């Protein structure tokens, strides 16, 4: 990884694909990923890891299916939220957002269990095929 500062604005400007995280750096065995998101992702679960979100720009909502029922958390710009491991969740950003995620290296974008992946998403990686 780079030993120089990484301007996140420049990194975000280098791609247009939605729901297709890019690794900007690594910390120990964790990837620091950025993504542009708009519309809805799919319901999915990460069985073995929590998932950390930081909203860099815009607003992100995350719907959660928890033992007490379903709820949605709203993350404005600058907010952070961690989805606990084993919690089914569905991120969505009707007006678009830029996010930063912190996850163990190799964590699939769509988790270990997920809804059917729409045609516009690569079934192997879970990444959007582009816009």
C-alpha cells in the first residue's frame, strides 16, 4: 500500500460504478474500501464479521432485520454505523452517497448469505457491472 496520503475525493473520482467498492488501503488484515452507492443494494448477511460504514457524502439508510423486528437507521454525511455480524441488512441511498467501509480482507460485498443478485451485479464478486 501507499506510504503517501490518499485523497479520498480523487479516489472516488477515479470510478463511476455503483455498489462496487474499491480498496484504498489496508490496515493489518482489513481492507479500507470506498464506494459510490445509489438506489438499493440487496438483503445480505456477513456471518463472521461486523461491517463498518462511514458516510463521506450524501445519506445512506441501512435496513436491519433483528430479533425484535425490522428497523432502518439513517446515516447522514459524517455518520458511522456498524452492522453486527449475523445481522441481515440492506443498504440503500435513494439520492446517492459515497461511503467508506472497513472489513476483513476478502469479505464479499454481498456477504455469506444474500437475496438473489440482480442481473446488473456480477454474481462472482457481488459488484455492480457499471453504470
